C-alpha cells in the first residue's frame, strides 16, 4: 500500500474519531461524513472496519443508549423506533426491537402521571383529550393512549369547582370590557368549548347569579 494512501486513511480515521467525540454517529452517517471528507468507497470501508475493531463505532451500544434514554423519559415503543431511524441505525438492528406490552403498560402509566399534573386545570373532557394526544406524541399506540386517557378524570365536585372558577373569570373579564362583552350564552359556548357539560354550566350559572 502506498504511503500516500496510508496517510489518507490515517487522516480519515482521525477525522472520524473527532466526529465521534462530539456526537454519536451511525455507520451510515459516518460513511456520509467520510465521503464529504474526500474518502472513496474502499478507503471508507477500511476506516469503518478500524472504527468497529477498536469499538469507536458501535451501533449496538447506540441502540442500548437510545432505549435506556426512552425508558428514563417514559417514552413509548414508537418513539424508540423513531429516534433510531433519525440516527440512521442499520434497519436490521431496528427490526430486532420488538414491542413489549408490559413495558408499554408501565411506561404509559408513568407518563400519564406526569401529564395529569401538567394538564390538571382542565375539564375532564379536555384533560383526557390532551393526555391522549400527548401519549401519541411520546410514542404510544392509539389503543394504549386511549386506555390511559379514559382512566383520568376529575371527581364531580372538582369538576364543578373548576367550572365555577372559569365562569367567574369570564364574568370578571366582562366587567373590564366595554358594553360589547360576552353575553351569558356566549359564556356558555366558551365553557362548552372547554369541555364542560351543559347541565353543569347551567347549575353553576344559577348558583353564581343567586349569590349576587
């Protein structure tokens, strides 16, 4: 092998090490990186071989790290697969990762606890909708997201208390406006859009105006 070629491979190997020192990199992304650095197919293959030989480039370890991260964050299976695809991990390695029902049950319940705190000041309907959509974003199947969302609800008195506070806020907002503030029916419509039940709104309305 010519010295010039050896020097070039050594330089590409050094470039690859620097790249891996600043960020994780799949085999595919590393190939793209080395190509931009001027390596041809044979040179890139030699560098990739050396990186694997000395454990600088280990996609199996990257897969483990992504799964561990998702476990810590309570993300679902679909999020794991999405993150691995974004990192351009070899498809054969991704295909080996199977959906674990028991993991999804546990992680979805843990995530739901966090989401319930995040969306606590919402009507039951809006609370369930927000949790359902969030669970989908965090990688859970629709069936699991729906099951978790339906398990979360406000107790009747809690719902009425929140409704009363929202109703009073709207009245207070009206008092600060000109004559074209919200009418009673517009207030009802606003509260319906927040997910409150019509009968509950009328009940609270009656209580509030009887207090005046």
